[in-house]
């Protein structure tokens, strides 16, 4: 009888269905980007600085009036040594400021961008032949574009068994 119970137990265990959850995911994406035109500008003003030791200014340096389309007009200073025979130094610097707004020309139908003393200008991207695709079997095809373009492709496959 013990033997019959053992055979019955093994038979029932073998007859029970197995349970397993299988999940299969495929995710794919293509991202195509064409950068836009951009400009960052800081207009600078005219500056004049003078420094020295053991000197006297006979005539101070001067800036004229800024008129659009013409230079500011700068007159350097004149100096003389205060104590003859002693060491002396004299320094004078001048920076011409920006005129009224001007512009830089960029391509691909983008409007002109401002240009000043401190300017960073980026021309607009050109899509050109920029393209991308992913087929149903996960094969990816990406074609480079022109300047200022980015193409990113990704296929993620995962299988989980619980």
C-alpha cells in the first residue's frame, strides 16, 4: 500500500500543469534633431584708463563723442616726470566701444543675428539628408545630415521569466 501511495503521489505531481509567465518586450526609437540659429551678444562701451607713478599729466587723455558710423575720437594724454632722475611709469589704454547694432549674416534662410564686441553666433543646422528608420526585425538605419544635426537610434530587447 505504501508503494501504491508513492506511485499515486508521483503520478499526481507529474500531471500538475507547470506555470511560467514569459514577457518579451521590444522598444525602438529614433530621434532626429536640427539645431536652430542662436546668438549671444554683449555690447561693450568705450573705456579709457590711465595710471602712473612719478608723473604729472600736462594734458589729460580724452574721448570724443560716439556718433554712429564714426570713431569715438581719442586724444592721448601728455605727461611730464615729477622728480627727474627717479623711476617713473605711465600707462594709458583705450577700448573703442560698439557702434549702433550691426548684424552677422547666416545661411539657410535664417534671419541676421546681432554682433557686438563679445559675440557667440551659431548658424542654423541644415537637415540635408538627415534620416533614420528601424525595421520590424530591429535593423537600424541612420543617415547623417548637415551641420548642426544629431541622429540617435536605440533598440532595447528584454525577456523576463517569472
